């Protein structure tokens, strides 16, 4: 599995709240720590760049009726031949008014969930 494939599988695990898988595929996150995360509705994943051990992505989510973005550059390392999530660098991003709404309606964000 490549770092990009691992990142996508971790996003899917966040959607399912599969804390065991997320802890297993991380160098430092624990099941207990992950289980305390807020209850988010994950909407969409955009992988912006992936090379070697770095994957940059935007994950769109809804919390308390508001859509936000987790924009991160994730770093992965190999442990015993398997890629693991090591750490991430967060960016301050927001959904732009004229981009397609992450909810999947096909409308512009400003005419939909903004």
C-alpha cells in the first residue's frame, strides 16, 4: 500500500469511526484518543498532491450544520515494511463561495450550504 492509498483508507476509516484501524495505521494515535474526536459527517476527500511519503489533501466535513475543511499535508513513515501516518501539517482553508458544494448537490457553495 502506498502512502496515498493509506491516506484514502484512513479517510474511509474516519467515516466509519474505525478507531482500531486508525490507531494501527498511525505511529502515535491511540484508540482512546481517536474515540474522543468530535462527531463529524465526512462529505468529500480531495487528494491534492502525493509523492514519496507526503500526501496533501482536503477533507470536507459537516459539524453542527456547518461545512468546513481539514486541509493537511500528511507525513508517512515505514515501520517493519508498512506505511504509517506519522504527523500532519494543518493549513487554514475554507470552502470558497464559487466552488461546487461539498454536500454533492451540484450547486455552488454560496447557493447551497453557505
